[in-house]
C-alpha cells in the first residue's frame, strides 16, 4: 500500500514549524519569551501600538492573560467573522443604530417613513416587519415597534 501524501508530510511540517519557532525565539528581541506554546487551529490578527500578532501558532491556550512590560497577550478562541446580528430591529431611532430603547422615537420614525420604500441604494430603516422587510412601511412595522416596547434585550 502506497503511503498517502498527507501522512508522509505531516511530521515534516511539524518539524519545520518547530525549527522555525526555535530560530525565531533565538533571533527575537530580548525580553520576549514564548517558551510555552501550543499549535492551535484558527487565526487572525491583533494589533496595538507598535505590536502585531497574527495567527495562533504559539498562542497560549485559553486562560489567564500573560503580561510583561507594556504588553499583554490573552489566549483563547478567535471570534467569529461577520456582522453582529441586530438583536433589536424595532430600535430604529435615533439614527444610526438606535439607543437600546424602543419608544416614541421609533414609532415616529415608522410614521415618518410610512408607505413604499425608496429604490435602493436609499435605506428604509423603518421597514422591519416581516424580519428582513418587504419594501413597505405599514401597520406591520408599527405593530413590531409596539410589540417590542421598552428596553432592548
């Protein structure tokens, strides 16, 4: 049976990563110590001030923050990518993004935008019902505001 490419190259890749990490540690600036690390999955970039950390190789596992001098490294999982979902669609006023409270301002926004929505790229923030809108601001949108009256979750 012929060995698969995957099984024959994995040990080589692991050795290459280990050698590169050792060389980087030996060549790195004095005062930085990355002697404890794991090889994890995922990735991304973090930056602040003069420093940037990309990827997860050498990232400490989830736990307490590591700090020294003027920097801190917090291990853990990378957040998901994508827009943050709006958990309170009836909160449409004041623009942009509301005020975490469904109240008279949101009801007045529905009334002021009553009728057909303008042709895109114009926005129709009061078109909230059914979820995703229907290009029409009407009684459904007004009832969505009234039904969610109060503080947003």
